[in-house]
C-alpha cells in the first residue's frame, strides 16, 4: 500500500543528462526502456493532459492522458 506514482519533479530527478536513449543511469535503474513514463502531475491548464518524462532524451512533456506510456512506481518512506 505504500507504492505510488511519482510527481513530475520526482520522476525528473532520475533523468541522467549525460545519457541518451535511455536518459537514465542503467547501473542504478537497469532495464529501463527509452520511452515515456507517466507522472501523477496533471497539466493545470488542460484537464485532458498530464505530465510525463520522455526517457529517450529526458524531456518533460505535457501530453494527452490517452497516450500509452509506462509507469515507474516509487515507494513512500515514512520516518
């Protein structure tokens, strides 16, 4: 019950700018595919869109909620 979707900032924090296709450190995140991953952050200006991270190049993209993107869950850690 402590797993959730990350927000845009959290998901963007694992982008590795020195890497491309995928834009992530594969030692830390093995088997990450170079494609879009959803965040739980909505686009506040358009209810039909939400924010995702494109792990081909690390871009933050606002896109239609109907797109088929992957999900990377994070675990909520309570002190």
